[in-house]
C-alpha cells in the first residue's frame, strides 16, 4: 500500500495489490485494483487484468 502512495500509476504494484485481495477473498477490492491495473498497465497487464475481472465477476 505504501508503494501505491509513492506511485499510484505503477501497474505492477496495483496488480500485486489486486492479487492479494483476490487471495484474501475480497473480490470487490480485487476488481477495483485490477481495473486500475487495466487503466495504467501495458498491453499484457491490461489483458491479464481484464481476464481476472471477468473471472471474479462470475
């Protein structure tokens, strides 16, 4: 979370936070962070984030 405060557009940090929430079972927060990852990430990160969001919404 501190890394996000330093650089809130670092998609690697955002993806890691999303993964942490997913593992905790907090799908709402995971989706929120995967959406941020999709916004700021490169093409590979965007594709992965969108896949994760689709999975979590099922």
